[in-house]
């Protein structure tokens, strides 16, 4: 029998942080296509909106970015499966749409709700999270510039900086996001353009103080970029804490059903937005209309899904902390987690990702991954189904042999929304 939530509190597992969405009097959704001046209406019902009475997170998730169609009354944005648009005379674009690489109404609706949820100025939807990162990097940096990145960055992000950006001329230095002084020391005056952090990090779940890191970045004339994939907009809004750009792999919690690949950027400044918009259109790695539709649909249930992810994760943490074959449980909701206080300040809850180290060698960790049945052995995270993986051999294989290498006995769980007792029984069986 799994411990009750009350016993969780006794063992030092906090169920909720003090953070979360700041009160919003009015949310302006400004996710217009790159060719449309701010405030100009767009085709159909995908337009700039002031949601003066639609201020709660879940309400914005459902209603922001789109109003029911005036002609049909359709309450859901359609999939605009079109590559081009009829013009009313040469240059006479209807609502600013001319070609779907530049803008598509289905994508515009998604960008609107992303902007509203992150409380930013403008949002951009991409074909993948890595496409979003690459576009941002090239929009804001030039050869000879420098970036600070997490010392336990996601493997794909590290590969982008180390194997793609470095030959292009963008240098980088790793620093622990949980150590503000280390991040400050890694900055190169006059060269550092981006301080890039994940919080929580992947897979070690380190926590960076977004407000403090924003101050450090801005003092150096750099921008703070926060990868908010692990937390999701429901648990954390970095822009409200001083971040300049938020990055998402919308494949994960935003989409939430493991049926779409996508990425997003949300920015707080229109000058940055114009640079990103130009590069998004020029580089072309945009989200297609069907992918945009699926991601937008997923966002509508983000709040209720995240609460269930967190509920189940807390049950899993309680179980693992008592298991004799588990050496360490890594979860920001545990009071002994070094980032617990900061996470409690800036997050609503502590998320659905749990990492743990087994008492044994790498082979034991691999065996546990192989024996799980309800937890599916696979990469990615944030879907309704639970996943188990060995980061050292899977998501973080690209950092093997570097300073960013993760422990060989580490297992990462993406805790889904299944029946919690089934998840605990599966882990008990896999651990043996």
C-alpha cells in the first residue's frame, strides 16, 4: 500500500510550491505573423485579443489565441492545410497571409495561446524544440560571441552548441545553473550574449534561481534564455521572473500526448521578437498546421494533466525513498533537495520528472529499465504515458566522456497520469 499524501509531508516531500502564475488583470495575445504590424487584425477569428475577463491559467489555455468563427461559430481553430493565399490585388494580403512558411492561421492560434500562457509579448511555433533553439541562437548571436550553458544541459542542446554552433563561431562555457556565482564567473564581458539555463535541468533536476540569474545576465548586457520544458507554463512562467526568452520542446508537456513533435519560443521584447520572426521565416523550420492543431489541443488540458503528473510523481518519490535498492532520489519537492527552496519560490508544484540512482552499477540500472512494463522504455517525456530511460545510454549519450556526463547508475522517470498504484507495482517489480 502506498503512503498517503499526509505521510509524504512527514517525510519531507512538499506537494506544492509558493510560486505560480502572477495575477493578471488583462492578457494581451500578440502572436501576429511576422509580416503583420502590431495590432493589425488577421484573417478570420485568429486576431489580437484582450482577454480582460479570461485571466485564469486554465481559462487562457482554452480561450486565448482564437475566438469562435464569425461565419460558422466553430469553437476550435480549423486546420488550414494550405500553402498559399489568394491576394486581393497585387500585395493585397487578407489578414497578412501570403505563404504558410511566413504565417498560417492554425499556427498563429497556437502562438497566441503560448504567448498568453507564458505572459510574454510574442510567441513562435517551430517544427521541433531544437529548431526553436537553433533559430534563437542564430537570431541573437554572431560568430565571435559567447554563451553560458548549463553544465548538465539536455544532450541535444549541448550537441547544438558544441557541434553546430562552435564551428560556426559561437563559443560556450558550462556552468551550474544552481550556482549564481558560477554563472557570473562564466560570463565573458563584452562577448557573452546569452545566459542559457534549464530549470529544472535534464536529468539531474537542478534548480536555477530565474530572478537572480536574470539580474546576472542583464548586468553583463546579456539575455537570459530559460528552457521551461520540464516545468511547463502551468508550473512556472520565467518571463514574469525576468527572463527574456522562454524555450519549449512542445513535444513534451505542452502537446502532452506523444503524438506530435514541436518547439516554441516566447519573448518579452518586441525588438527580440522581430529578430526571431525574421530568422524563423528565413530558416523555415516552422510548425505545420496539423502539428500546430495537435499542440494547441494539448495545451487546453495542460493544467489538469500537470496536476495529475505531479500527484503521481509524489507517490513515486515516496515509494522510491523507502526502497532498499535505491541510493538516491532526485526530486525538487524533497526538502533535502538543494534547490527545494528556490523551486518552492518560483514553481507552483515540482513537476512530473523523477530521477534516481540505484545501489549498484550501470548494469542494475539497465536491468531496471528493461524489466519495467507499465513504464515504457523510451526517450522523450511529458506524455500521458509513463516512460523510463537510462540517460547515460539514451538522451545524454552525446555528452559521454565530457564534463557534462551523467552518472551511469542514474534512471530518469517521466511519470504519466496512469493509476498510481499500477506505477508503484511496476517499479517494485522492476527493482526486484
